[in-house]
């Protein structure tokens, strides 16, 4: 990804990356927890030259670790807004995986007029998040955090098997995860501030949701229920893929995204 330019703007801890500014449309990739923008390496390589590509390292991840008191993950949408303003981006296609899918939705809730399309994979509907699932989610996160406190390598070894299905994707995920700083768990605490805050109205942009066939059963159920609530959206289950579908089946993922964007055809 030598063609990606690394940038920052004033008063923001977020490092972002841009590939090209000459295409007609922009895309934004939002990564999963415990890794960084490099999880979209194959997507960035594929779409560069066809789209202007924007990717970020979320707070506490990758290069976005120079923070100040009060910085937290629930500020990410505002920081992305500032980045888009600095880059003079009016509308953008947004793709989020796992944690990135949560942030993509929160951004769309706050700045719907800046969204050209929304694609969420391995995530849940933040506007309709079941309280029982919230509790189970919290318990699962606590267990993972305990592993990380003992050993970040132990944590990464366990996490890669949850996060990816293919051996190559697991190894790539591990290599990024092992660099995640323990203190960055603190920035994730404010995720709850994004959940069940807004009611989903009529979306002014197309929505694509999905997950891998080997993701946890609860995620498959989430996608099914989300599709029932929003029948106009497109839902896809990726074969031979786990949680991070873009890493497990990158070629199919890229074609699916490209076809979705091509069909969007929304006026500016």
C-alpha cells in the first residue's frame, strides 16, 4: 500500500490514509477492533484508481495513539466528519467490519447527508440492539480483556480464531492484533453511548449487511433479524468466511462491494 498517503489534521488524534483524489467517488473503510487500516490491504489495492480511498486507524489502534484526556471512541464520527471536511468530501461510500460497522452506523446516524451508501459486516444494528445480547457481549469482552491483561500474545492467539476462518487471514489478523496496546481498551468503553440512541428512519442511502457463514450463530441471527426490519436492504452471507469477511474471502468481498456501489446510483 505504498500509494497510501498518511495524514493527520489539527486537534485530532486520528491518523488517516488517502489513496488518490482524482476519481469521481470516495470510499471509507473502517476496521475491526484490535487491528488497524491494514486489514483492508486487499480492498485498498483493488479499489485504488477506481475510487478515491480513505481509511483510518481508530483511536487507540495503529498510528492513532497520541491522545489527550477525554478522547474516546464515541468521538470517532466527529473526527471522521473533520477529515472529510478537510479533504472536501461531500458524500462517501462507507464500509465497516465488526467495530467498524458500529462506527459506520453511528456516523450515518449523525451525518446521513454525507453517506452515499452504507455497508456493514460482522456487526449489529446499533439502533435495535437486544439488551440480552448486550449483556452477553459485555461478558465476552471482559473475558478477552482478562486474557489481554495476562498476555497480549495469548489474547491475539485466541482472538484470531474468533475473527477469521482461513489460516492466512488468522495469521494476518494476529500480526496486527499483537501490536494493540493494552491501554487502548479504555477508549472502547464509550461504545455503549452509540447503542439504541437513534430510531432508524427512512434511509436516504442504500444499505448492505452481511457476515461469514462461519461467524458465530448470534451474528447470523443478527443479520436475519436486521433484514426483516429493513427488507429494502441487501443482505449477503459469505461462504468460507468467518467474522472478518474481507480478509477471509477478499476477491468475492471486493466484487460484492463493487457491484453494490455500481447499483447505488444515488444523485448528489
